[in-house]
């Protein structure tokens, strides 16, 4: 799994360095794989409308997972800092 690293200065303890950005990455992939598997099963059973619905739910779910909060955990003090879109990298 590839983690994004971001320059980070901890407001709690003052640690400076690069820390990985955590979020819903593994959850996103688990949801996508499960929904594609369901769509394939529906297709094999001849249920094309349900297969299309499963694909649409998968796409909407992956878009929704990108909107989930992300955070950086300070390696020194283990303080959890939320990451906003406007934060400098």
C-alpha cells in the first residue's frame, strides 16, 4: 500500500518532519472489490439490471470514500491531526 507523506509540524509537541497521511484507503479498495465481485455474480446469473446497479453503487461508494476525513498521526506524541484540503503540503 502506498501512503502519501506530507510535511508536518505537530502543534502539540513541535515535531517536524514527513508523516504519512492516513484515511480510508484500504476500506475503499475492499468496497470496490466486493461490489465488482457482486456485479460479476449478478452478470453470471443473467441479472443485468442488478449488475448495472451494483457497478453504480460501487462508483458512488468510491466517490463517497474520497470525501471521508484524512488525518496525520504524529510519530512523536501520537496526536491525531485532521488534514483539510487547504493545508499546505
